[in-house]
C-alpha cells in the first residue's frame, strides 16, 4: 500500500499541490489556510516537507500545531516565517481535496464533516455535496477512481478507516487529559460496551485487507 501522509492535498480547480495548515479559519469556517508547497524556495521546501512527514506532523490534527514548534535551517520558526514571507494563502475549503496517497482523494468539507461527528460537535460551515452522506460520497469517489479494481477499493477503504481512527485516538487522549478518571474507559472502550466491534481496529482491518489480497 502507498504510504499515508496527512495534511497534503491539491487545489480542486488547478490540481496544484498544497499543504493544509488550518482546515478552517477562525470566524471563517468556509475557508482554509494553505501553503502551495511547490512554490516554496529550496531553502524552505525540504524542511517544510520533513516537518509534515515527521512523527509530530503526522500525529497532529492540524498542521499549524507542529509548524509552531518547528524551525527552518536558519533558526526561524516555520509558521511565523511562512506568514511573514507571504506563503500562507486563504482558499475556499470546497476547493481543497486531500490526497493522503496517490490513490485517494477526499474533499476537505467531507473530511471536516466526518471529524466533527467523531468529536461530537456540529460541523460549522461544512455541508455535504449534493445531499449525499459522507459514506455515500466517499464510496462514489472510491468506485470511480478504482474502476472496478477490488484491491485498490480495499486499500482506499482501509485508508479512510485509518484516518478516522487517528482522530478518534486523539480525542480519547484529550478526554483523559481533561479527566484522568476516564483513563480505563478510554483505553478499553470495548469493556464498557461502547467500544469498536471486534476486528474493526486499524490493525485488524489491515490484516484482513492483506489476507484478502493474498487470496486473490
């Protein structure tokens, strides 16, 4: 399976590659803040991409969280430098598609909508396209892209699950931080009757997908 990288995508209209720094701007939830990665000068580009692909970058819900802590080789903070030198740009969220790997395309509004469901919050300024549910729209995208390739369909579905699992894990950690008494419940949700059904963890799903690929 192709590697899974968060925070990267493309502009829907032009296909220009970008990295999403803020998925929703404060007071402007219909807009995102992005960096057009290929427009960065050589002195910044590699360090910026390394920050995205780092362990901290991939564990962060939003890219800005890690950019506030990372510095460029010249010692300047990444987020501050990108802002001061004009590399941060505002773009309508519905013009952004996330591309965690070469075989997957996830419209940013749909991703925001699903993330809001996981966190138990209402999605502000996010609407599903053409009245479809998130699952229906993603399935349509997968079916179109895969063109009947069962292996590719299975891989894309697994990536969707991994993306949602990462967000769920972060929310459980945040819950424990605010209320340590929830530690056992957060770590062992199945014993409380509200956890994921057996075999639906990212690890279990990956194993099943690999087994299916071998049997074909």
